[in-house]
C-alpha cells in the first residue's frame, strides 16, 4: 500500500496543514463545474507562455501536491490512500481524456 507521508519532499507540521485545509475549503466553497472549467482553462492557457509556462505548470503541480500533503496530515486515514485514486473518479477520467 502506498503511504503518502513517505513520499513527500516538503514536510509540514499540523498547524500549517490546518491553515492550508481551512484556506482550501474557503477557496472551493460554492465551486461548480463552471468554476472547475474556468480554473483549468486559466492554468492551461498560462502554460502557453514561452518559458514561464513551464514554471507555472510546475507551480500548479506543486501546490496541488502540497494541499494533498496537508489533507493527509490533517486526516491521517488519507495517508494510506494513493493520491492517484482521484483518476478513478468520473472527473479524473475526464481530466485524463482532456
């Protein structure tokens, strides 16, 4: 079984994780399919900027991983679940196809 906490490069403490969880919950409050589409479009279009696009893509991936790390710190049961399981959801399958 893949344990997330063994593979994290950035270790965060419980207070930092709780802060990130609260901020993440505030960011996604009231989001719907249009908000998800707009966010993905914004990230995808910004990655077309020559040179800077690679950095923005890496920053997006890093911040997604950091939130996943924070959630697994706050909710220890999540540390036993691979973050790749999100690709088994309908939204994850559509992300792969896109």
